[in-house]
């Protein structure tokens, strides 16, 4: 049973709200002023707080301010209750982090709808969503129901790409966010001499294309399937809705998006500062990790020398010489063009 704290100095209003909530199968607890309300919040840790603004001892703004300073209480959904319908009150409350605003007098349905909506959203924010197509669909469906987002469909379109097929090209305006459900994708730039430089490799569970969407800019590189791939397409309108309508939902979505940002940053640092042997070792380990389907998996790397050279940031000839050295040192094995890593730990030691 969800526990709701009512902070209201008017006894009749306080008792009326408690009765309505009780009939709806919520456990209602109440406090007659802001100071008592803060003490009860710390003691009871309610699932939601309904708080009047104009009160003696400590007003509603003061209650919300003090709650926000307490990490254990700051995430509790908070609904302001006031007899004033002044727009400035509404704006101030929302800027402080209130979740909703109910103006007295109100009816039973209005109150219960506000409570149900905020509790649904709170439950959603506590959920852990897997970085998979089913997890993303679940997240988006929860967002649709909890904060009434208008999203295009319940299930996102899955597009199939053949090996070497282009997904998007530099200079075009983005229309969607992509989630890689199966396969691998490279993004790359082409310099004035027509040579490619791979900017990133994406694998199953990665998102791609969000930078251009966030910056409202054209794509800055090309994207091509490294192997047969399946990509979930999240329309631009849905992406914008998820990051702009509600800050808490946006943070939850960004957690799903950003799990591989640190990896990309580390790759760029390695590219800038490491020796060729270190860069090749790091590139092999990076691609090896992308090809793994499980931590214990030992995949054979089916990637062209040109593509691997672009990951490393070196000429193909230099890469081939270094791979030959690694083969002679029994760090890797090369059969029918496929690379197997024989000693992953020794490759990692080269990075130290």
C-alpha cells in the first residue's frame, strides 16, 4: 500500500484528503504544518507528499526546499496544494522541483489522477531497463503511460542492413536515433585524399546518431554496416519528446544512451598518445570486445585490414607489419584472414 503524507494546516481539508486517499486504498498520514511535515517525512519516508503552500511555522516552499537538501527525501514526488491560482506561484513551485500543482477547491477525481500519475512516474524511475530492444520498448511504453508522452507507436521499426550497406551519410539531416539490435556498424570520415578514418565501432546494445539529434546539426560522419545488422529506429520526434518533456525521464533515458561514452573517450586518448604497437594492441582489444557475445567468448575477428587500420589510426601497411610481429610473438593467430587473439592478457600488458 502506497503511503502519502499530507501537509496542510486546515484540519477540514486535511481530513477530506485523507478520506479520499483512504477510499482509493492509499495509506494517508498527515501533518498540521511544515515543520511537523518535515519530521514525518524523515521518519515515514512516504511515497508521495501533498503539501499546502500558505502555512504557519514553515510554508510549502520551505518544505520543498528542505526536502531537496536531503538526499533520502529529494526524490519523493511532491504535489503543491494551494487556494491561490496565481501563475507566479505555479512557476516558482515548478522551478523548485514540484511535480504537480492542485488548486483548491478540487474534486476527488482531479486529486486521485494527480496522485496516480506521479506515483506511476516514480515507480518507472526506480525501474532498471536492460539495454536491449525489449528493454527500450518497455522504457518508452512506461514513459508513454506515466507522463502521457505522445509517442509514434508501441513497437519501434526494425530495419535490416547488409554488410557494407550505408545507414546514413555525412551532411544529411538526422531523422532518427538508431539502436543496434544485431551486428556491428562503423562510423567514419573521408579526408581530402579519399582515405577513410573510422571514428567509432558500434555493437549490439549501442545507440548511434544521437549527437546530431542533440546538436540539431547534420551528420558529421558516415555510418556503414560492418556485417549484416538489425537496427531499431526511434523516430526523431520520439527522441525529442523523451529528452525535453520531463527532466527526470530525460535523465533516465540518457543513462541508457551514454553507457559507451567513456569507452569512446578512452579510444581517442589512446589514438592521440600511444605508440603504434600500443595502438594496434588497443585496437585489437577494442574490436575483440565488440565481437564478443559473452565475457567468456573468444571470437575470430572478421574485419578487413583497411577497417582495422582506420580503428587504429594508421596506414594499412603499418598495421599489417605490426600484426605480423604480433603473430610471430604468438599474441595472435591469423587464418583465412580472420584474427584470433591467443593471449589477451599479454596484449593488455602492452598498454601499460
